[in-house]
C-alpha cells in the first residue's frame, strides 16, 4: 500500500513537471521564430517582426485616441460620474472603451524595444555596412507635419533609372529599360492604396475597400489569390527588392505572381554613392535577371529605382529622430509610400501602422513569427513609423480599426 501511494505521488509530480515544461515551451515559441529568408514591411529582410498587440501596449509604442473615437472627454466623464444610476454606468463603459484604444505613438523610442532588438540595432549601428557618414545635426524637436511633408516633396527625388543615366546609356541597355517614364505609364491618379504584407491583414475584410482605389501597390511576393477578402486582388504596382529578383528560391523569373502590373526593383547602395559606383557593386547582382525578365516579358513595364532616393529619404528620417537610427536603407514599405505620394493625389496605407488586429505573424500569407516585423532591426522601421504617424492626416480610429493611414500626394502639399 505504501509503495502504491509513493508511486501515485511520483506520477503526480511527473505530470505537473510535464505540464509546466509544455507551457514554458509554448511561451518560448510564441516569442519569435527565426525567418530563414530576408523578409522585409513589408519586405524581404530577415529581421522584421510583429510584436503582439498587448506586449507593445505595455512597452509604450501606443497612445490613447479618445478624441478620435468621438468619445466623451475624460474631464466630462469625471463630472458625469456624479450622476447616479444607469447614466453613470454608461459613462464608465464609454471611458473603458476609450482607454482600450491604442495607436502608434509618434515619439516611440528604441529604449522600449525588447533586449534582443536593442542588441541587433546596436550591432547595425557599429557595423555601418553602407559607410554612412551623416554629420548633420538632428532636430531638437520634430518639424511640423506640414514642414516635414515639404521636406519629403522637395528633397526626395523619386526617379527611375533611365537610358540616359551613366552606365545605362549604352546600346547593351537600351532594349531593356522602359521608354516611358513611370509617371507617363501610370497617368494621373487620385486615390491610391499601399498594402503592407503584415499578418494583421488577416481577417481584416479590407479587400473591397483596397480594390476601390485607382491604383494599388504591393510588396515583393505578397499574393492576392486566396486572400482576396482581406487584401483585395487589384495590383497596379509591385515593388520588389533585389534579393527577391536574385535568389533562385523566389522563382522570380517563373512565378506568374510577378506578371501583373508594373514592377519596380530597388537595391541598397552605399551611402549617397553615385550611380556608377553602385552599378559596379550592387548589393545583389540582379541586373542579369532583370534583363532575362525583360526578354521574357517585353510588354510589362519594369523599372529600376534610382538608388539615390533611398538615402535622401534616410537623411530626413535621421534629421527628425532624436537618436541614431540604423545606418541601413529604409524599408520597402517606406519607399513604396513615398513613391505613391509622388504619383497620387491621396494615399491610403494599410497596416504599416498596426491596428487592433496586430499579431506576431510577420506576413498574412506565411507563418513566420518575429517581433522585428513591426519594430524593425535591419531597417529603421520604428523611426519610419514615427514619421508616418506624424504626417498622418487621417484619424486614430482609422488606424485602430483598419490600420489605415491617410497621406496627401505631393501635388497637394503647399509649401
């Protein structure tokens, strides 16, 4: 009998240990999964991530949005609480609803990053792969949204590589580069959508709204098939990075996904390098695959983004950040936003700033998990989001419910 009791106790202890171990393993796997291929904002970079909504709320990346929700101000609530009965209960419920609304804080700091991402950021700062020699002073205070928009309009030259540019002005290149400019190909556009690849687009039911725009920009290998209800199906422009074009596993030359709409490829360049220097040593040697694609699809417009744009944009990000940002090019997401602001009268950006649906799944079409997809690691994504939130002309309610930011096209920016 004694042996049976001892055996029972041992079995109970073993069960408790197994349950505890299972819980610990589950929590650890929820923290982050390594992404084996660079998957960048949207975007193909190894170090992107989505922190969970509740986690980010506690870390100070979000602020309350009472006025945007059309709720009763807190001062009024305190007075109303004096009223007894059902009115008081209703006001308390309203107050709780307001407090639950959190959106991206435009003054988010790297100090709020989890330790792993803080370490990654510091490593990139010391690595300085692209020889960034930025020496200008950072602003003690952010520019007003109006002045910042003027800076973006006047200092970021969003152009594509042309046949008259340096190493591309040879007979060997003339047959490949599009003859029409991107503006001529696109025409005058009013409302445009930029659709991130964030996991929070799942179950958003934003597809019809996204497709209602005159033009839609998507990133890298983000599909629409099978996700129409959430992300729509219209694809006017697809911005891809040079890694995707180069890496065989991505099947850029054979996948029909890339046969729709206008293609734009970009490649990281040394800090403010001239086009000749970049051409001699691109980050990824994508030129051959670019030519092969053009031979295979001669009627499809396929542009190469002039590399000077990325660092002109980076300079503005750094000037308007109180701390050092990663000395790496902006994300595909940020580049795509500025490209569409150049082409359109109004731009709606979806899930670049996370909504209430935020998840730790990096992309809506994959199952990779990593908090860097929201906060950034390789790219200065945190600081890009700060800037976008600062110039947003929409409401915090739009961000919370739709992950939607509203930005003016540069044609409508008056300086």
